């Protein structure tokens, strides 16, 4: 089975990214063929937030965090989206077959467009680019958080519509939602998912993967809770449940063990234990990240190699798509310019 997933190189990757994406990728990577992309084209969706002089560096930061978190390039292919132009080409073809109403119903578009004074077309159509990312590589499984389930469902709808219109062309993928940690909430507001964009403007909302121990402990100890002492998963308030779920995801302990440990104790003990767990989890990741970023040329070579590995399949998919819709097929790289 082939797995595809990706992360935008915007904002600092946080604890929710580790628990909901990176850690499950690492645990499952030996079981499947894995493609883990750094989706830099998606970073252009809100151009006001893009810093061109920083984007190149943040792409390398994400690559280093992939590796530092345990993704093994011998088992998994890591590459940058924009280094494979077929992503953008397929996105245009799919945009042309995607009904406007499907995109206007997307939850993230409705929430983000309502909060902005002006909206670029990319905010509306980026789910189609996301669909192209997945479909280009004949993906079987897409590991995502619960909030991204709608996007995978849209991808399935687009693939099925294209197959109906032009014949069987795409593999129809399936979303894989982790059983624990699929939706890590903000420490300052446990009703809101932990977010890179919110973390960029508000302290105390998230823990960045590169935050120092004192910042981590301060953020956890100030987390919103309640005035009770309930530490059972099925009775806890949202803030306490978030802390329990983080502890569960990082410790991999059974819920009964966690509940027994904190039964009848104050929330301060739970917060201190979660802070200790987060610090211990992130320490080796931070050390390895520092080592990897000290050799940016090695990261660049790894990313170039990843893009080279995925190009043949991307090329084959686009050949099928072009045939299906009647576009001409460009000459193979082996014959371009040699008169063949």
C-alpha cells in the first residue's frame, strides 16, 4: 500500500503536528511505501503570510524535523512539492472538473474566508491542489487528522468524477485517522485545534517542536482547565481531556493506567507530568534537528533524491491524464532534444 501525506512549511511545527502526523508516520513507515511531501505550493495560498527570503529555509527546517522525528529516508521518500511540477499541472486539470459548489462547502474555506477582508482564489481551490498531491502518486492511504477528513473525501469525489467522465484513471484513496491524538487542542482554548497560524500570534496556545524546556513547562502549567479534580477520559472537561490525550499519545500507556495514576490528585500533578513527558519526548528530536541543520547541503541532496524518485510515477500519471482528456503527451526526457 502506498501512503502520501504532507506538511506546509509555514509557521513552527508544533506538538499537534508531532502527535497527529509525524509520530504515526514513523510508527507505520516500515509497513508501507511512504511519500512524505513538504507542500510549499500550499504556502502561497495566503500570500500575505509568505516571507520569500524565509521559505527556502523553512522547507529545510521541515525536512530536518521529518528526519529528527524518526522518518527514515531508506523506508520513506521525502520531497518538496514544487520540485515536481506535475503537482501543479494535475491541479489545473482537476480544477476544471471540480464543481464550484463542492469547494464552497469546504469547512476551512468558510471559516478562513469569513475571517479575512479579502480572499484569493487559491484559498478556494487549494483543496484541489491537495487532491492532485494525493492522486498524482496513485495513493492508497492518506493519514490525516480528523479535521482533514473532509479534504480526503473531496479527493475521493474528484477522483470518482474524473474516472466517470474520462475512464478509470485514478486510484481512489482512503483516509486513515489515528485512534489517539488525531485532534490536539490549544492549551489556551481547548475548544480550538492547535494551530500554527494561531501559535504565531498568541503565546500559550501551542508548544513548538523546538521550544526550550522552560517555555514548554510554562505553557503546560498555564493550560486552561477547571476547578474540579476529574481525570477520567470519559468525564473530563475539555482542557483536562486534552492533557490526558497528550499524555496518552506520548506515553503510549493504557487509559486505565493513566486514570489510576492521577485519580484524586490535583490538576497540578497532571500538568507537571504532561510537561515532563513533552520535554522528554522533544529533547532527542531537538538535538537531532540541530545536527541535521548544521549540514544544509546534505538536506538538499536528500530532497533532490526524493524528488527524483517520485518523478517517474508522476510522469506516468500525467501521461494517463493527458490521454484521458485529449491533451498531447510531451516527449520523454530520454528523447527530448536528440532528434528522436
